[in-house]
C-alpha cells in the first residue's frame, strides 16, 4: 500500500474538514496560513489531481476500469468519501463514467455518451450522427504565428494541418481546417484519416495517445467566399456559421486548433449549458 504522496503532506486540516470530524488535538478551523495560502485546496481536489495524473500517464487506459473507491482510499490513505467526491467531479467532467454494478471506467471517445460531446451539429430531423469525411489534405508544416500562439508553441514549430469536408445525408455540410501539435501526431497521414471509421477524436485517442478533455469555442456568422462555396456546394455569399475551437488534453495543454465553416440549412449548433 502506497503512502500519501508528498503533494498531500500538511493537509491534515483539509482532511479534517472533508471528513467532517476533527482529529485528536486538531482545531475546527483551518490555520490562518492554510486559509491564506493560494495553493491550499480541499483534500478531495488533491485526490482528484492524483487520479488525473494516473489517467494522463496511462496507468488506466480509455475503456479500462479504475480501482474501486475502497482501493483508492487505501492507496492514498484517505476516506472513501473523499475519493467519492473526487470521482464525482471526474465523472462530471466526462473523464470517468460509473456503470451500475460494474465499477468506474475511463471514458473513451468511442462511447455514445462521449463521442457526441464535441459534435454540436444537430439535424433538424433525426438524431445526431457523424457524417462521411472527405480528406482534402493532411500535411506537416511550420506553425504560423497565430496558430503557434493558440497552441502555446513557438512560431515555426512542427504542426499537422488537415483540411476536410464532412457530408451529412450526402450533402457537404462542414469545411474543417485543423491544426495539431506535430510532436503528438507523428505518422498521421491522409490515408490513415480516410481509412478510419468513426470520430476523429477516437483516432487521436487510440492511435496517438492524445485525448481531448475540453475545448473553448468562438462562434460567429460569416459569408462564404468563392473557394468555400465551391467545396460546400453553396452560392458565394451564403451565410455560414464559423466555429473556431481550441481543444485541450490533460494538464490543460492545447493540442488542436479547429476552424469549421458550417452550412446550417438543415442543421443547427446546440450547446448544453449547466
């Protein structure tokens, strides 16, 4: 059984508060130093960080079951309730999923509950689904200044650029321009993208060990220029929805910039707010 990691040293006060009972000789209020410290955080948040580190390192891979709350409590020498609160937050962030009577599993982009998390395009009729992808190009080049800034790398560092059109019900609906960190996606080719059947993020997870955890988006209305109009089979000047996304993996590290132009004649863009 492993002892509590050094990062959890000195958290007796936090543990007392989290468990709702004071340790012998302990006060009921946090010390002024702990309360004032900008690095102070509840014990369950520290356990959450340790579990996340194990997910990031690949100790528990996508689709695999993680140890039980009891085993994790013994591993980190904390209460089962503390572990439960940590896992509650990880589940809310779609990093793990509880399955009734089976345990808690690392989520994967292959799962129905996760694979549509980053696909916000919903048809006016029918259920959300992934369309057919036509890869226009996939090439490795040096990052332009703006892309480098968004990916938090240096201008000129290696990136992979992908351009593709997504077809829904046989109609060109999305023109994507995607920029990926070159260090994370060595060996990614147009052939590999074309052969893959399923969400692109599932390919990134399965073949390149890069999992998208969260994303930020900027959305605005634009008019189709002549080149875009030709690829999307619409008239020049047609209103399109422009979506710029920056996607992050573990450690809040940006790994993808995606700029999509959407035809919304038969679709709308849906966000669930909570």
